C-alpha cells in the first residue's frame, strides 16, 4: 500500500511539473511576501536574540539527507535526545536538563503552531511531524522562548514546512527517491507555482523500512511505513499587496511494527537486535490531519498583524504487549529457550486506542515605536485526549506462534477524557539603545484542566461519571533578556526568566512546574571562526515527572503526573565553526559541546526512577555531549561526516540503573555527486562503524540503537 502511495504521488508530481514547464521558462522579478511563520527566520537574525538560538537551514539539512530528527538535533548544543525506535518516529527530546520523555518538557511547533496532539491535557502524546519534509529547523532557549509557551523552562523546537514560492510567475519542484539497508525506501516530491498573486504547493513524502530487529517467528517485518501529504495555497491582495492569506492542509498516516519490549542484559549481549516472540503482534497505527489558516496584514510604518486558526486531529492505536518489565522479559526469554506444549498463557496485548484533538486561534500585533518594538499576542486554545482502551489475552505456543484466547471489551482497560482550555496573553518589548537591546516579556495564562472518567464496564458512557475533576490555574511568566554588541566580533547576551509548565489532569495535587532560569554568554566571530558560549542555570521549585509506558510506568498509573520538588540544573553550551577554503575545495568544520550537571535537592520514591536521594543526577541527562562535523566540498563532489559522543547516563536511580546507559561514539557519513545544476546522486551511511549501543532502558529492558545502515538516492530539482 505504501509503495502504491509512493508511485502515485511521484507520478502526480511529475505531471504537475511537466504542465508547468512553459510558465517556468519566463520568470518575473517581482516577489510576493507569502507568510512563513518562524521563531527565528534566518541565521542572520540570531544575533538579535537574547538567548541561545540555532537555525538549521535547508542547505544544512540536505548535507546528510536525515529523516531522523534525533540525528539532526545531535549537533545542537543544550539538546538531549533519547532514541527509541532507531528511525526517529517517536523521539524523546529535552533541553537544558529538563528530561527527555516524549518531548513533554519543551514546546514543539510546526510553522508556529503547537504540534503535540494535546499539548495541555496530554503533554506526552506520541506524535512527531515527519522530519524529512521540513525546510528548516529552529531551536530557541532562554528568555526569548517565553512568548511561545506553554512550557517555558527548556525551550522551543519549531519545524518549518516547505514554503510557497515568492517570485512572480515562478514554479519550482523536486523529485527524490532512495533505497537502503533493511528494506529502507524513500520517495519525496513537491511542486509549487506562483501566478497572479496566488501560489500553490503540493508535497508528498513516503518512507519506510522492514526494520533491523529480528523476530524468531511470525512476520519478518519489524519496521514501518509512513506517508505524508501537504497542500498549501496562498494569495496576496490589497494595496501594495498588504494582505496575505495562506491555507495549509496536511495528512499523514503510519503503520509501524514497533514494541516497547526490550531485552534482558544477557540476551542483549548475545544478540542486541533480537525481539521476543511475545511482541510479534505489536503494531502502531496512526492518522493525523492538520488544518491551518494564516492571515497577515502589513500596515504603514512597519505595523504588522498576524493571525492563525488551527485544528489538529490525531488518532492512534498502539496494539502492543502490556507487560514488559524486567521480570516479564525474563519469562519470555526463558520460554523461548525451553518452550513447552502447554505454552505461556495470559500474554496480554493492549489496544492503546486514543483520539486527540487540538484547536485554537492565535494572533500577534507588531508595533514599531521609535526605539521600541512591541509585540502583543493572544491565543485561545482547546485540546482533549479520549482514551478508550482494552486488552486481549493470548497464549504463546510451543512453536512460538500466538493464539488469541480472550478478546477485551473496548473501554475495559481505560475509559476517560482529559481536556484543557487555555487563554493566553503576552506582551514583549524590545528597546534598542545603540549597542544595547533589552527585551522584556510577560506571559499570562488562564488554564482549565479537566478529567472525566467512566467505569471500565460502561463502554457506551451512559451510566454517569465515576470521576469528574476540574482545576483552574492563572499564571504570570516574566522574562528579561539583553544583548550588547561590543564590536563586529563580539555580542554579549544575558537573560532571566521564570520557567513554567501547567499541571496535567493526572497531577493529584495540581501543582505547576516552576523554575528560575538564568543564562549568560557571548556570540563571537573572529577571523571567520564563529560560534557562541553560554552558561545556563535552572532552579526548580517543583519539577514534574510524567508517567507513561515509555518510562516504565504501570498500567494503572499511566497518564498520572508526579511532583518531584526541588532540582538544580547548570551547564555550558559551546559551538564553533569555520570554513577553510582553497581554489579547489572548501573544508567546513563545526564543533559543539554541552556540559550539564543536574541534582535533585530532596529525597523521594518514584515509580519512574526508583528511590531518589538528595544529590542524585537526573536519568537520561548525560554530563557531556560532543558533536564534530567536517566536510570537503569540491566542484561536483561533496563529502560530510559527523561524529557524536554522549557520555554515560543513569537509566534510573535504582542500583541497577546507575550509569546503565553506556557512553558511545557514533559516526555518520554522507557523500553526493552533482551531475549538473539540477541533478545529484547521494550516499549516506548512518552509524558508519556499526557501533552497538544501548539507546534506552525505559521499561526495564534494553532497546538498541540502529546499526549501520546505508542509503543511496537520486534527486532532481527544477
């Protein structure tokens, strides 16, 4: 089915491109200003931001042809990624010691809109946009990130989708296809055209793989298939083209034969890419629909009004083995070694069936006023998560096949709706005084969180609620930042902000996460060597821990949120880059480094991390991370390599979990040959030296990182 989608999508793009050929021969010079919603906008804009900022351009993304956001973010200082499936389908991203579980401590956006299926009521939801179709990536940390919210401690990750063409009477497009290891395939195509102040774009992206893990019986596929379709339409109108409308429609679906079931230490040592037979029925199915309408109006004298209405609708059902703790893994392993005629009875496979919806409107007014540039913004947002789950029972047979013995009733495992309504107002003033720019911001949130629960024996939800919880919260989040341009080579920066995250419906005490965050440092450019060095410090009054299956929580507690009290995090982010050049070759090199020290300030017992003692470091927050990339760019041949070092980290704070995530060094390589101005062939190798390493131990078992994989592709641009 995925291959049919790929072929038909590529054929559509080719047909569109051929029909546009005549128009493309005579391009005008007038540019239309179709609105592209960003938080940074360009590499040049970073110097004006009073905080750590990273802009990854389309040119940078094309160096390695990554479709895995984990690999893209590996070179961004202050960002931590906990791998899971090896392909980046469900990454776990944190910033500045926030923790990495399901991106629940950062604000993830696509084109300036919160992209989590339910960012207030279910912050740990299992959705992430398809990295391979993005045009650029923006990472913002510190005081400048407060305006985006609702989580302001770590920072903001904004993924920018393909933009509409801006040149009058122009068209553009691209065809890209690749094949690789473990049955990997990728098909990517887009076509866009502008004519008479109106522009349109269609983009398709389809990729998948058979997977790198091995089941002893049953289906051979342990991989995935994922498809994306993006449509955009834009129109400018009015005097001086002052008005702009843009409609974005996106659809995606995914089927992945993924599991939470890891391996015991002994089985990992014997074969790190093994999967137990009890996980043979595990499968994730998702469907995502997104709609976004943007309006921009540019007044005289630099005034600008931006408004966006959005709707995200996401359904997923992850049918997977429900008991995957260490004791159950040992049981599965022992049965495979010595299968019996009576089989292993009572293997639960749960349908984690959930539907999410998020919708809202947001607007910003930009007001230039002499030395001040004022931004006033509002957002009204609603979201909800409907959990309607059940569990089937199987027997694992002597031949390692599985037989269904009892079928669960929908709603009999979980039957509830979590919802949230949020009203947000923020104001930010940038005051320029010669070389000094001071940015002050204030964010107000009025949040209502609800949980409605029905009996697990009431699938029709007709017998009344068994639980009805509602909580209202109002919060003011201030920030203050500044940049000072010492000269053309040095810019100093500093900022202080209140970190904040709202309590989820499963937080028994409804306590918000609050922290004081400070950063200071410098951006520099000496003799073509450019970069930044920034120190950061976060002092939490209360840190949240979100209970999910991905961090090993029991079924009864999934969706709950815990209050861990005081935590201190401090560290340093460093980056430096330079391009050496001769008449025949360019040699770009870039180094990034992150040092992080995290420390709990009180004792408590945690279902997620075990017994925590004062002074313990946070799990999955490595102390040291290094990324080194370098390349060689000849006239037609371009070679790039990236090395990533991550020091060891705790998997939990039980004795067995201390430093249980070993340090590792992983190399990636990419090469491309430019056939002409429009065509290229490329080769990429992920994990060049085939490093075997533990990616995580979230459920008590070991999930391995992806082994060496090779992809070869061809791309044609027009």
